[in-house]
């Protein structure tokens, strides 16, 4: 990722999105690299949300998909026609650490060279997306079912991606 990623939208908010079950469905019956799966599916309202957010924010994917390279992740997003909204992809390959490591989000902050307070992480998995983002000083938004709504003050809970733009 080059250092000119913010030239388009200076001083903009940065959004990090988890990949599987946050932007695209992670089908349990499929294995291997998502860009090669027989079918892929974008989560409801993901494209309209990304299109809207991309007008004022810079968007990245921060994924724990350890078996896919940055290029292979990008191919899946191209196949889903979502790549046009994404400024870059963070994964084990280009960060050198797994998402389960507490070094994952600090490494992203370092690469982005923006304060953690300007970054928002959106993900569906509390242990890998929300909790470590909060520890790193990033604002976290948990995409979860209505059964798991939290009233915790340290993060926001949503049940649909459209809530990010409403």
C-alpha cells in the first residue's frame, strides 16, 4: 500500500471491515480460496453501504483469512464487484502477523499512519474483530444478530450494514 492512499480524501475517517460474514458470506461448505469458490455472495446492503461510505471515508479490508494472499483477496472482491470501494487489503501475508495476534491492529495503524481515533473497525466476530480493535484504541462496531445486541459502552452493535449509513 502506498503512502498516497489519503490523497483522494484528506483527513477522512478510515473504516476497516472484516471480510467473511461481514462483507461477503463465508459458506461453511466451501474450502480454499474464496475467489475460486463455485459461488460467492455479498451480504445484504454491503454494496450500497460501501458505495455511500466511500464518498467520505477511506475503506480497507482487515481479514484473518490466512490462506489467501492480498492479491487473492482482491480477486474475490473484484468478482463481487466490491473492489471499487476498497483502498487496500490487510492480511497475514502483508502484515506478517495473524489477525488473532494483538499485534495485528497496531501494525495496521502503523501502516496507515493515522491516529487510532480516526479508525473504525466493523466485524462480526467479537474475539477477533471487536475486542482486539478496542485494545488497539480503534472504534469498534459489532455486526451481530438481534439475539446478541450489546449495551456495552466500549463499542456499538448493529444488526445490518445499512445502519452504518442511516
